[in-house]
C-alpha cells in the first residue's frame, strides 16, 4: 500500500458506492459492479456484462415476453422469478439505478433488457393504456370504464407497486370514479382489475 506519489498514486484506491447493498465502482474506464463468481470470489464486471448476465438468466427462466408478462401480473410468481435473479433479486433495481431509469417500472427495465421491448416510463405506460384500450373501454359501461381508467392512472404514480396497492379501491381517484360499485357493472370487480393489470403491461 504505497502512499501518494508512489506507483499506487496513478490508480488511487476508490471507495465503492453502495447501490442496493452492492459495491459499485465508477471510474473513467466505466462502471464496475462487484459480483460473486462461481467459485465464490468477489470480482468486478462491467455494467454491460452485468446486464447481459441478468438478461441471460431471465430468458433462461422465462423464454418469451408473453410469458414474462403473465408472470409479472401474478405477485407471487413475480417475486419468485425476481428471487432467482443475480444478487438475490437486487439486480434489476441496481440496473435501474445505474442506467438512470428511475422513472420506469421494473417491468420495463427488465423487458427492455431481456426481450428488447422499447421501454416506456410509468407516466407514458399509464397514458398509453387509455388509447391502446380505447375499443375495450368503449365496449363496457361508462361507470366501469371510468373506474378502470382511474385504477390505471395509479400506475403513473408508482408503477406496479401502486397498481397493486391493497387500498387501490380507496384511492380518491377510484372512489370519485364510482369505486367497486361502478366496476361491478363490468361483472366481477376482481376480474376487471386483473384484466386492467394485464392490459397495462400490453399497452
């Protein structure tokens, strides 16, 4: 450990950033993530390599975008899938932070990485829901369609987490639109809610 002015001065020891509990070094040469290899040793890999590793694991587990979407809308299946990813499932959060995609839901971060889906911000995806589903929303009662739009609007504020908020039917926008009572005009409110979620990620 040579002091300043020694050979070590040309490559000063950096303190790693902690991102999602993972050590990250940002240097002039690029961003490096400290990850554990097959032998259990900590090794630095570039952000690009890390993203490729995450994408490969995702595609190995879920080969197609359609399957990924179906898994995503089921909270238990989604948690299981994320738990199988590198770094105990923290890898998508790490990639989102390091690629400045905080305005994107993890769905878009991961679907972009593994399946080449053009990512939409949470606001854009929520907006797209309305025009992509115009025909469907026009085919159901005005009351139910108003509630579905209000449910969909929650995505813009916090992505999947907001859409799956257990209190979603108590949010001011949904209550104002008529709540569960108006949604019942569609049929089973839970079925309408599930259909809304699936269509959100198809938007």
